[in-house]
């Protein structure tokens, strides 16, 4: 019997190695993206002058950082005043959602690291994620705040299906992007009225 137990344990360790390798790769990738964006944040802002493509790049990059602010909503605001605000919101929301994958990957890849460094806020957020995952991601996607990064990490740790995370994220980010794009349109109108 002890030989069977030993053989089962060895098989479990071998089965866990590829999963651990993927998790470590996901964590390294997420941290690398964050570091790269932080170092080159000034160059990223220049992409906003390239229209919808530039807005998409700024939105992806601006949301790919984990807990480091890179303001992509300013680009959405400005682009909304110049370009079609509906398309601006759509492009921005898609870019922001893709960018938020870095938090999801950090959670998926860094389960042990994140959980050992847990704080009260994270524990409460994880509890909310367990009970109301879609709604939590959606609401935090609407509100400009750094808690969304923790929600992405929690979604990764809890192994939410990727499509589920991206859908909730996209819908929340779309509401926020619409608000900022149309605020850009309204600000332009307000400035024109003010100058008259």
C-alpha cells in the first residue's frame, strides 16, 4: 500500500508541474507588461494621435498595468470630442478589456503569492467575487478605481472562465467609455458656447 501511495504522489507532482509552469509564466508576463508600460508610459501617450488605432493601443496599455496608473480615460475623453463618440467608446472598451487580462493572468499565475499577501480589502473583494462575480467585475469596470486590478487578480485566482471575465469587464468598461467619450463631446460644445 505505501508503494501505491508513493506512486500516486509522484504522479500528482508530475501532473502539477505543467500547470505550475503556466502559472509562473502568466505571472512573469503580467509583471513584465506592467514594468514595460510604466517605463515607457510617455511614449504610449503619443499613440493617442493616431485616431481609433491609437486609442485602442492607449486603452490596452493603460489598463494592462497592475496597480500603476496610466491614464487611458483621458485619451477616451479627448477622442470622444474629436471622433465618433460611439466608436470611441467601443474601441476604448475593447482595448481596456484586453488590457485588464494582465490582472487576470497575475491572479491565475500568482495564486500562492497573492494569497499570502492578502489584506482585508482583498479578502472582502474575493468574497464578493465568489458570491457575485459577474456583477462585481461589471460594477468595478464602470468606476475608475484601482480595485478593478484586485478584481481581475481575484477572478484569475478563482479561475473564472476567461470569456465570463472578459464579458463582464467589457460591459462595465463600455459604460465608463461611453460616459467619458460623451463627456468629451459635451465639453467641446460647452467650450464653443463659452467662447461665443
